[in-house]
C-alpha cells in the first residue's frame, strides 16, 4: 500500500498550481542511536542491577525483568534528545543525568490522600494522549503474559478537552518529572474524576496566584501588544482554563491565547496585528524545540474557548493556516503509519488515505493554503478530514482523477456513504463507490 497521494493526483494538483509541502525529517539516525547508547551506559553505571534495552523503532529504552514496583518501564527519548542536540557541549552531560533521574524507581502513592498535594492538570496534544494510551495498552498486554488476566481500560489515560487539538491530563508533580495518572490508578484510589479535577485545578490555581504578566512591544519603546505569563513552570498550557487571568489585560478585541509549549503562555487581542505576528513567530520557533503544543491559537468568547484563525482579510491568515495544516499533515501521517500496521493487510482492509497539506505560490508569496485527500472508488478507504477530496477511479497506471470536491459538499451529497470512526485525528470509513450521478454533482 503506497504512501502519499497517487501519482495522477499529484500531476493534477501541480497543474493547478498547488504543490505539496510537509515536514522534512533530519538525517539524525546515527546521532539518535549514539545518544541512546550513552543513556544506556549511564543507566548501567548508576543502577547495574537493572536491565534496559534500546527499542530503535519507538526510540525508547525499555526496562526488562521488572517487578510491579519498578516503574516506569519505558523511557521515550525524543524530547530529551532534542534538548540534548540543541544544548551547548558543556551542558550535554546534564541531559544524560536527567535521563537517569527520570528512570529512578518510582511507586505511585497508594491512596488519594497521599497524592492530592502534588496532583495537577497538564496540557497535552490530544494526538499524544492517544499515542500514550496505545503504549499503555501495549504494556498492559505484555504484562498479562506473565500475570493473571485483568480487564484493560478502554481509555487508559483519561483526559478532558480544551480545544479541538489540546487536552488536559492528570499528573503527579515530582522532582524527577511529571508522572501520568492513568485510569487504573484512579480506580485504585476510588475517587471520582470530577473530584480529582477539582483538587488538581485548585492546586494549579494556587501556583498561578503567585504569577502575573509582562508586557511586550513589537518595537523597542513601542506600545504593548502582547502579554507573557511570568511563571514559565511547565504548566502554562493548562492555565488557559482560567479565563479570569485575561479579563483585565488591556488588549484589542477578544483575548487570544497562544501556548507554543508548556513553558510559554502568550495573550494578545484578536484585533492586534502586531501581537498576533509575535505569537506566530513564537509558534514557528517552538516547532524546532522539545514538546511543542499544537500551533492553533484559542480565543475566549462568552466564557468559552474556541479555535482561532485570523480572518481571510488579515495578512496573518495564511501564515497561521499554514502552521495548522503542517501540524495536521504531521499527525495524520503518523496516524496513517499506525493504522496501516493495525487495521490489517487482508483483501478487505480499508485503504488509509493521505492528508496532503498544500500551498499555491506566486513567486515567493503564498497565494493559497489548502489540504486534499483521495477517495478511491475501487476500495473502501479511511478518509482524513481535508478541505478538498480528489475522486479517483482505477488502480495503478490506469488510475484517473475525475475531479475535486470541497469536503462540505462531499458530506452533503454523499454523507450516507461516510461513517465516522473513533480515530483521532478524525477519519471517515467510506462504504461503497459513488454513483455516476453523485460524481457529476460533486465535480461540476
């Protein structure tokens, strides 16, 4: 099963002036493995009684021959590696030491009373929550091979929604780092999730009360157009659930909240172009740093948080939309890999269609930003939610693109043939081929 949009569709897109863009992967395999080996060496020196091995596919260290008390059993290296690579040479040993401290044996408190003082909520991309939940299920399945069977949680890592791409999880704050609170732990504590949320958000509110905002201007000596939280304590993303923090800020329009990562919380006004431009720059910088959050601003309206995009009349509309599409492009690509491994490879397995982020350029200037997927009439597919759908017939060299249709029109004309799945990001399972009348209606 091939990756990417089919060749014929690419030709049609290029003829229309739309070219594919995406996130290039750096050739860092040797550096990544070298880093993993260095961490393994430090672990063996610090705790020679433990056994760890490097899982190249997931870029993680896995502890083997462990008991239930010897958590965590996995150490994912991606974020530590990014920090390590960007650090000065003299500071790099500190990240190896940090890896060792993170893996120090840790036992989750047995009771809620023991844990409640250090319980907090933390912002996390929903896609990351989904991936962590899958990893927890995988570990649970492996553990059941050596222990009596037990029921697996449907949602191992409980979360609540902040926005379309951002969620809140429960964590236990500790010196070596944050420990996720999974559903099994909550069940053991015997405390309703609502009570956990009340305690965790109250703890965060107490931490937040010590902070404030610094004003930032676009030019030295210019008017203040942006406000940044001074706390920068790795819980800034969660603070957007406190709308009262932003009510007194002298901004233009409704408050727009930007959290490039959990150490940075920025607030500007929906009508402040200078402030929004600084927010865009912060998002762009964050994409090359560890632990970026989804580059989608949020706006507070009538006490609710909504996804925000500057209006089409704004010069910042396309740059913000481009960042959003790049993010969706990356998580849909990762999801595609997982689905192709897990949905089976039999004759009835659905085709996992690609989400392709596109832009149309006039010289150096971007004229349009869009996204497209393909709906093959030859096989049932799992379609991502893209702005445009390319309707395709035939296979291989005989493949032919019949035309393109906006997603909203596809839902109107052929919605009965699309079955929403429970996958995140959203995908729809197609059921059967379109009729000629439907194709004509969609492409005219």
